[in-house]
């Protein structure tokens, strides 16, 4: 990995990289299998020739978009000796589109400044390829900012599997239903709306076949703006999914479902990875959640907690194999948000109009 101090780049390059980060953050597509990437091309005086950004899998990469824009604006010759400033190391692979490192070389680019090294093992190597061809290459500038642009994508690429967020909604004593199975309404309208916002941020929602049998959930995004396709509705387990199950039969156009016939969380994630999935929202139930914890495959927790006590009923998570306090699974809290009721829900009404708390947590790294 190459790292660099800001001294290795000119003020114009530094400014261009900031501009590329803003471009990617404001106009890039932050869902699906690919990262948000921005690119700015500078002439020898540090003036901007053209900009480009990536708009989602299958569309041109940021570098290719910037090169095309430059050719339209000033013609191909203006690129000889130019500098490309990119938020991510240019790719070296032929995937959905061609290799950007080669495209930059072919255009006559003399210098490349990038932020994050490409963590994708399939695409990495562009920096070396360019350097070997005689291009002046500086990587590792504004890395934290570039990582913040694609935190889930970056984590998934490092892990080589989808990033897993476990979501649950429960009473203060960690129960998801009463002893007789009834569960309406434990969490508030605001909590339930927030779950839809959360679903709209992931590419896959995963439940066990037991949850399908018990609750028949539809698992679609309904009450939140959808910026991309509906998440894939994946079901894991050996039991059959009933032919009339909501998640297999109903849903808006493009809301696909997939049955993973495995009990092994790692195998399930490997299959989802093959389907280009980067972010899985684990939504139930307790046995499935326990299996993911036992396999060390939970990366984040989002907990909706209602001010309700039941004292009996199913717990949010099954047996974790913990029999003494030193074996406890310890998490750290990264965010606490109070979800206040909307006045139309009737503040103080049991259930819909109550105040809930959303906790975001991460497993502690030993
Ligand atoms: C992008 N946009 O601007 C850059 C990317 O599936 P492909 O062929 O589109 O390749 C995706 C990989 O290419 C991605 O994981 C990343 O490693 C690299 N660079 N990808 O989608 C871009 N520069
Ligand atoms: Zn590329």
C-alpha cells in the first residue's frame, strides 16, 4: 500500500481531490455492488480540464467518464501530460467495463493522484500498472475521506463477503413477542418507518425459513424513498418456503427473492456475494441471529427498543453458547437516537405513539 502526505501533492491536486470527493458524494450512486468514485483531470498548470463520476454498476467508471468529458470539451490532445485525480485507485481489470489504468495510459496521462487503494482483489493493481508504464503515481491522499465515501463497500471488500447489519425491534427486556406470540404493537410508528429507511440502504434483507413460516413478512421497502432497486429478499434454511408466502409472491416490480438452502451463515453469505450483494440486513429470527453471532459474522447492530416490559416471550437472539459472564458478547455503542412520536400518532398512545430508542452498535474488536 502506498501512503502519502499532502506534501506529495500540489495545492491544485489537493483541491481537485476534494472536488472529486464532493462529486462522488453528491451525485454518485451509493447502492449496489460498486463504490462511489469521482475523478478530476488537470492540465500542467493545475487547471481543471474535465470531471467525471461513477453512476452505478455497468455504467462507466469515474476515470472513463472524465476522459470522455475531456475529449468532448477540449479534444484528445489536451490530455497528453495531464494529471488524473481520483478518489479510488484506478482499476486494472476488465469487468463490466474496461480497465481504467489502461485508459489513462492510452490517453497520455502523465501523473495520477488517488486517495484509497482499491481493496477489491479483482480490480486492484492499477497503481502498479501505471507506475510500471512510467506514470508518476501518488496514492494514499485523503484516505479517511475516501473511506467515509464508501464505508460499507470498503468493509465488504476487505472481508470478502457482504457486510452484515443485524436489526431487531424489542421490548426493554429484549423480547420480540409476548408468550402467546402476539407482537402488535411493540415498537412505535416512528421505529417502523425507520426500519424501512434502513432497508432502503441495503441491497439484501435476510430472514430464516422459521420467520417466514411464523410471520409471513413481505420485507419490501414501503414507507421510505427508494433510491435504487428494492433489496433482494433472501430466506435461509432447509425448510421449504410456502408457495403462497408474501415475500415469494408479492412486491413491487423488481423485488426479487432467493431461497438459500443452507444452515451455514458463511455459505449463505458466499452465495449472496456471488450475486453481487454487499450489505445484508439480518431481520430475524432469534435462531438465525445466534448462528451469525456464533460464526462471527455480525458487523453492526441496529436495535429498536420500546418502553415495554413483557417478562416472558421469545428473546431477540438464541443460544450464543455463553455460560459465564466472561464469555459475554460485548458491543460498543456508536449511536443513540431517540425516536420521538409524530403528533398524528397520538403522543403517549401505547405502541404507535410512544417514544422509542434506536441504538447502533458494533462488536468489540478483541
Ligand atoms: C466503479 N466505479 O469509478 C471505479 C471502480 O464491476 P466493474 O467492472 O464495474 O468494476 C467494479 C470495480 O472497479 C470496483 O469494485 C472497484 O474495485 C473498481 N473501480 N469501480 O464502479 C469507478 N473506479
Ligand atoms: Zn475502473
